[in-house]
């Protein structure tokens, strides 16, 4: 299967052209966000405060391991956080911020898949346990927002180049590779 390279910010047409199982590489801006950042984004959106994350953005469920350098940061490791942790806030984040892609591991629930379908978003799985490999695709830290949340929970604004490989695991129609695999496994178990 040929790889697809996408450049951020993403348009709805970029993600509706993706199919389950497609291999994607990203170049451009990517923002990390975990539990606390999701909730703060929603609080800011509700009160009209300026958000660090732009429309059409890509969120990476990641709390990077970083080391300060003279005038910037060195990313030592940037492995994914289990995305299910963010299920409660993610549908509203997709709706209010018009996020176009989420990178993580483990998939997301039916409510989030519905929001992805309704507002135009995809889920891109990255291999867990390959945090150093993921860090290699991060070329620079453009900014750090909300560092009062702690380094892992802050929003890191990365410049990435050929970041991946990422697998389209939930498409813009809400179809889930995880659901298909689970259904196939159940059929095989029932056949015994």
C-alpha cells in the first residue's frame, strides 16, 4: 500500500480521502494534548479565550520526555498515551476546535467515533513502545503552552517532518479498524 503524506493544517478533503488501513506520514504542525489539556481547551473555548490549537489541527496524545537546551528543547522520547483516557472530552474537543486528526494508541469509543464522523476527523494509530522513533520525526519545538499543568500535560507545539508511520484506524465516516478486528476475533472464537 502506498504511503500518503499530509501537510498540516488539514482540510476536511484531506481526511475524507483516507481509508481504514492507509499508511500516513505527517509534515507540519502537531500539538500534544492529554487529559488536562483537553479540559483546559474546552474551558478556554467556552469562555472565548485564545486557544493555542488552531482549526484543522492535529492532536497527538503524548506526554513527551524533553530536555532543555540553550534556546529550545530536545525531544528525547515522544510515545503515544492511551487515547481511551481522553474519551470523555474528545467529542467536544473535535466539535469546538474542529480537530482534523488525532494520533494515539488503542483507539477511541463510539461517542468519539460519532464526533469524528459528524465534524470530519480521523484517528491515526502510532506504534506504542517506539517513543524514540517517534521523536525522530519531530524537527523542532515551536512553543510550549500551559506548562503550569506539568511537562507531560502541557501542550507542546511541534514541527514534524514525515512523522509516522501512522495507520488510519478510525476514518472520517466513524468506521473503526479496532471494531472490525474485534468482530472478526469474536467470529473466530464462536467458531470453536
